[in-house]
């Protein structure tokens, strides 16, 4: 599976988690929201780690200066999102500020996803061969298994 397809699948899974979080809680208490946020946090961190270890270096290693710029911006967005996730883990659930902060974080992640799918993936398709995109996808699948087992 091409790395771009694998990442898009991750993005779709994350959007589904966001939808679960924002749906009215059918009996879900604040602890349920905290647990769901922890699942979101874990998925974002695993996804980001894989991008930073495998996809971004491959893309920034191409001759494209645009690719290097896009990767640099994406890495900055990752750092910002990770900082917010760390802040959220220290907050209590029933707090109005907590809900607002989670909502803002989700908006930031969705904006990052849009930029990645529209600009970064396009740059990858222009500058990385189809075969290499497949290889990167395999590397990422293997890395996900390792990182997920460590995070469990």
C-alpha cells in the first residue's frame, strides 16, 4: 500500500475518533471523554512519529525545495499539536476550557490533514517514484506494528 494511502487511512480513522468525541455522549461521562481523548492522543502521536521517521525524511530528501518547505511547516504543526495534547492530558475533563481546547486541537489537526492531503501528498507523488511510495508504505506498516505494541 502506498504511503499516501496508508496515511489517508490514518487520517480517516482519526476523523472518526473526532466524530465520536463530538457526538452527544449517550451515557458517556467525562471519564469516557478523557479515555477517548487518550485514544485520539495515542493515534496522533503514533501517526506523527511514523511520518517524522519515515515519510518526511523521504520527501525532504528529494531535490524539491517546495517539499522541504512543506515538511518543515508540517513538522512545526506536529510540535504545536503535541504541545496541546500534553496540556490537555494535564487538564480535567468537566472543565469548559478543556472542551474548548480539545475543539481547537481537533481543528488544528483537521487543517494539518487537509494541507497534507492536498499539498504534501501531491509533492510526494511528483518527487517520489510509485515503487518508493509503496516501499515507504510497507516501512510505515511495519513501524506502526512496533510502535503500537510499545505504546500498548
